């Protein structure tokens, strides 16, 4: 396969408990990766964990274990959740892996040889309880720590700096000539204005903790956060050891991130790569945040949405569907139990699940479960909508417009329900003279369900596979290639379908 596509999530900090925000980013990347594979791309999908830093060191000390032991234990939370959510990542990177350390030091060496790293003095605001440094702009009112709310104190310490200011004009030219580099447009404007406001050199080392990658030229310093963390994206595709693999997949086609870390990905990361003479990623897409029942999600408020609990109660596919259908990707969204129940009972159980059950039940009743001949009758509106939905799907998913993609798919679902009511196969079945019409109507519905299974597979892989099997296929729908199977009329006449079983059981709305 000649075409490649490389998509990433951020690497998640191991001191966090996985929540809806982590799930949202990773599900979005998974949908994009699954679709690109079905579209014939050699797709590489990366996620992973950020395991260095002061907070990990402190948490490990408090729990009586080494930082590595803590990371090894906590990383399983993320790996377990991705397995639960049916995430199809090709690699899982950890910043404590030797391959990553080699890549970070190779990137550092390139910047060092360019003269882009120098020793200076870092001055910032320090929170003693959190052992964290903050800039003036990050502090809460009264110069309080944004993490714990306690007062901070000003601290100076030696630090190595990266000459980010050297790359201001070059980054600005890149942004102005590539308006799709940062998306959505509101985020692009935010970054453009930030860069126009001037870039300062960036502190990239610390001496106050040890849990990190030591600088080769000064081992008393360890690399600080972003120079280490962001390098993961090139580590996983072979930098610096596997040149052939690196050139195959880099630059990344899309970094999908939350809007809170946009500046690091759209300003810091491109300047690091410029210093190292490496290509920039093609796109950085920053999505919004989730509130819960209209309130900001926080541990102290006790309203953090646990994806394990939600999927235990409602299932994985409905959760995946809800997150990408409820709000346009890029905007903030609100999670509520009632909204999720409404989507499950309305869109999934009534509109899609009931449609599939009705069509398959009538196929069993009138044709012994076998796909009837098409006769090329009465398929005009259904066929044109199916072809339109397929075409729109490619554009919307490539644009990360997941809500629009699902809306387009549901245009076909809604049309099919209307088509069934208008053609009334149960009425046609009573008149032997209308046998050909009955065959044509049910073939059109079955064929549309086949295309729906293909289109839904990236979003709801398990449900799509069950629908695929009920239509009589024994293959994996996710392994289908849209170029080969995404055309009207390919459902084999006479294929034995399976009796319907509920795709999405209704759930009780407890209010």
C-alpha cells in the first residue's frame, strides 16, 4: 500500500485517572484511523503515556515505590481502558522506554549543534506542596497555585533554554501560508495571534527533581516536560534509528489533542522540529472540553465521568457514538445521563436497531431469510442517499467533522425508515402479483443496511460487525475496503441472513 496516514493522541500523564476527556480524544483518533484503513491507507495510530516528571516522583515517594514501579502499575489503567473501548492503536509508547530516550537525546543533540540550547537562569513561581513551577500567567488570583490553590513563592534556578525566539518569523510564515495547520479556525487564530505577539526562549531543564532524562552535557539537569514528551511522536515511527520507517510515516498527518495543550503542539513542537531540520506535522486539531450536567468536571466536585462505569451500564458502542454525535468536534460539550439515554433509545434502538430488526424479520418471513433478487426496481431514492452518505462520509471524517459524518449516515437511516413505511412490504406480501416489488423493496433495504454496516464500522465496530453477520457475511467488516465494497448492488442474491437480534436494547431513563 502506497498511501500512508499517521494519527496520534497526546500521551497521557500517568498521574491521572483516565476520564471522559482521555476517552474522547482517543475514540476520535480511533475513528479516523479505522476509516483511513478502510479507505485503503497504511495507517499508523499512536497513543501512550507520559511517565516522567516531578509529580510522578513525588507520588512514588508517597506510595513507597520507585517512579518506574508507579509508572508500570498506573500505565495499565490506560491500556485496560483502550482495550475496553475497542481502540485499534498500532503502538503504545511510554516515555520511560529506551527507544524514546534515544530519540529525545538525538533531538536535543541536533538543537545543541545548531546553537539553539544555552544555560541560563529560570525564574518562576513555585508551589511547595505540589513541587511545581508555574509562570505568572498560569497563576490563579493572588498568585496561588492553579493545581491546589495554595500560595506560591518566587524561585530562581539554573536551567537550559531552547532558543524558541529564533524561530518566531519562520513559524509565523508557516502559519500564514498553511491556515489548515491548526484547526478548528478559532484555534488557528488563537495561535497566530500568540506567535505574532512574540516568542520567548523556553526553559527545558530542571535540577529540583531527578525523574527524567539527564542532559548528556550536564547530568545534574533533567529534561523538563515538553522537550521530552512531544518527541514521542517521532520516536514511535523510528527516529533516529530507522530512517526508512521514519520517512514512510513522518510527518504526522494529524495530532489530535485537547485545547488546553494546543500551544505546546502548535508552537513549541514545530520550533523543536525546525531546529532539528525535520518536517512539521501536517495538522494539529484541538477539540473542546466536556462539562458534566452543565458543571466543570473536577475531582473535588466528585463529578468526573468514569468511562468504565458508563460503558458497564450503557455499552461501549453507545458511549463512542454519543461522544462524537452530541457536539461538533472542536467545540465544548456537556455530558449528561439523560442525553446519553435519549441518544441510545432514539437514534440507536428506535431508528437503527428497529430498522435492522424489521428488515431482517421480513426477509425471514417472506424469503426464508435469503436475500431476494433486486430487479433494479424502486431503488432510486435509497440508492442515491446511500451513495451520497458514503461520499460525504469521506469528506467529513477527513475534516474530523464526526458529528456531520454521523448526521449524514442517519440521513440514510431516516430515509430507510420512511421508505419502509411508504412501500409497506407487509402489504405487498399479501398480493402475489406484487412479488417482484416486494423482492425489490427488501433487497434495497438489505443492501442499504450493508452499506450502513460499512459506514458505521469506524464509529461502532462491534455493532457494525453484528449487523454485518446478520446480513450473512462471515468476514470482518473492518477489514473491508471501501473502494471494493462501497458500491451499490453488491449484496449477493440468495445469501442466507441470520435472524435479527437487538443491536441496541432500550435503556430505562431513571432521570
